[in-house]
């Protein structure tokens, strides 16, 4: 029924996309809203054109529904307001995809939901009132019966169309709340049974065996150049052999 896929808020794509007239006209919500608009025209049109007649004994025009002017006035009022509301909400449906603020979209969807629900109930009251007053009308010889029956019938049809609009608005509101809510991130519990991914699998460790270095001893025939001579306690310096101390 609504657009799906991609980022959206309250049933329509986020701002930035173009308006497709043919796609908009084929939407179920648009079709039902147009039907509600037509039904409202039929209701208040029948009453304003043929809903008042004057009797032979009185020049004053009376409502064809049991001469109850309140019934005709109520139906005309409900029909005219429904007609204007359908035009307004159709314009808002066209403008809604170009709105970048999700909060403003929310207000429009809530207004649509509230008005559609209220007018579903008011059309039900209108149908009950007109059907009741028409059942009490006895002198129908000079009354345009087709206009009266059409008014009652299309009042009943309006209950269905506005009820469907209420359902569409409620679905759009629920989807919008879920789409614009930012989920809270929670750390997933550790999974000790899941194997490592292929790119992160640990490699097997193969230690290299240690080979000690073998040192070869010097041959015994080589003289140790750093070996000190044996110590001689009475050794004399070679330069002092002929030295005698002077006599005084």
C-alpha cells in the first residue's frame, strides 16, 4: 500500500526524490481519498439542490427528511467539511515527500489519523440520522425520492471510505514511529562456540630447533703468546748490572 525500500519516514521516502504523478494516483490511499471526495459532493449536492421542498399549505421550504431541517443541515455541514478536507489532505500527500523534517511529517500523519477517525464516526451519525428521518417520512408523493435515497446511500459509503483512510493513516503512523526510532546498541554476548573466520584463523607455531655452536680448541703445538714467564725473585734489571753508588 505504501512505498517500501530505502530510507523513509511515516510512509514516504526521505526528501530529495521527485514526484511521480501516475504512481501517486495509483496509490490505494489516493484512490480512497478521491472516492471520499466524490461521495461528499453527492451528499451535500443532493441536499442543496433537491433536499428542500415547500408543501401546499406553506410557502416555506422544508427538508425532505421528515421536514427536519437539522438533518439536512447536519448532512450538508459534514459533506462540505469532508470535501474541503479531502482536497487539503490530497495536497499534503503531494507535499509530504518533499518535507525533510520527520517531526512535521508526524504532525501531518497525526492530523490525518485524527480527522479520518472523527469523520468516520460523524458519517455514521449522519447515516443513522438520515435513515431514521427518511423512515419517518410518510408523504413522499412530492418528494424527490432518488435524491433522498442517494443521500442516505452515499452517507453509508462515506463511513467505509473514511474508515479505510483511518486504517491507512494508522498504519503509516505506526511504520513512521518504527522508522525514525534510533535503536540502542547493545554489546552482543560472546559466543565461545563459533570458530574463527578464515582471515583471522591463528597459524600453527612450529619452533625452530636450536643447534648449539661447536667451538674447536686451539692445537697444543701453538704457543700461547700471552703466557707470562715464571716469576724470579732475584731477577735484576739488565740496565743496572754495572751500576755502583758513588762514595762520599
